């Protein structure tokens, strides 16, 4: 019995020690694999979404945004390290415009086919508000004209467009200049800034910065994101509350009839 008891104690101690060592061996490899899968999933989602939008826009007319659509996209102009005030304009010849005073929002409500579908571009917005924008120059209404290569924070500046699919999303950089930079071939998509497609609940920053700062172009300010969110909420609220007001009108006649019958009875009682 003494030997059996001691054997049990040894086994129990071995079991406890094994448990402790097992708990100390955290499966970091497993966690790393899960993290990689999550990251790849997010990248795949964004990539497939951008690819899908690109394919849709290549399809031709009859694609969103169609005539009658109401989209909103946040924007900002960023020149040599600082944001400019939002453009103020009420001009809306084709339904792509901003407001007066400016709120940093591109209102995308095409009224003609020439501004719908694949024609709903940043160039349409620039033309509507009087902005000079292409691969070699940038000028907001009443602002300084920047030409490709002009000094910007002591370095040659260039025109870029940074697109963000959603708040906090990694940016997609565009530059239409096909000329080599610093002796090296341009690596950015050769999409002219005027051809960048507009999207709903997205963001775009139009910038003039040195090539070294192109990847650091920021998303539009928080005030623009807030305005965009409010517009999204108001549009969804409007569609949900319109049907709710109709039943209220049907109950108004029912409340008037009891009021007219009660009044004669009370006056007769007072006279008696």
C-alpha cells in the first residue's frame, strides 16, 4: 500500500507538471495563421470590390450612378502639406456639384446620360465648380495655379488623386503623368485625375505634393466624414419615415366626431 500510494503521488505530480508546461506553450503559430487569414480576407474584399466597380464602369451606360441616382462622396484639396477650404459653388449643369457654402461633399445626382455611369468622374465635378484639374496642373477657383514640377515645400510637386473606399481604408493613388520620375518609370496607375470615377459614401483627396509625399496624402478632414455620414443617415431616414405619416391622416376625422357630440350634452345639463 505504501508503494502504491507513492506511485500515485508521483503520477499526480507528473500530471500537474505536464498541465503547467502545456499551459505555458501558447500556440503562437496558430494565432499567426488566423491573423494572416483575416488580413488576406480584408485585402481580398477591398480588391474584389475595386475590381468589380472597375468592371461595372467599363460596361457602358445604364450602370450606376444612373439618371435620378443620389450619391454623396467626400472630397478635399490638399496642397503642399495643408488642406484648402471646401469649394463653394451652387453650379449644377449636369447634376454633379457641391454646395454653397461648401461642405466638402460631391453631390452626385446625374440629370443627363453624359454625367451618369462611367461618365460620372472627378473631371465632371472639377468642370462644374470651375477647378482646373489634369495630370499637369491644379487650381481651385480663385487659388494659385500649380504646374507639374513647381516648387512645393522645396521639392518639385506633382498632381495626384488619392481614393479611399471607406473611412480609414488604405488609399489608392492615381497620377496621369506617364513621364519617368527621378529617372525611374512611373509605377502609379496611368489614370488621369479627371477620369477617376466617383462613388457613393467614398472619399477622394486631390493633391499637389512632392513625389516622396504622395503615399502620405491624407483622407479628407473629419468634418467632411461627419457631413458625409449625416447625409447618409438623412437619406435612409427619409425613405423609412414617409410611409409612417400616412396612417396618421386617417385617424384625424375619427377624433373630430366625438368632440362635436359631447359639446351639446354638456351645455344642456348646465341650463337645467
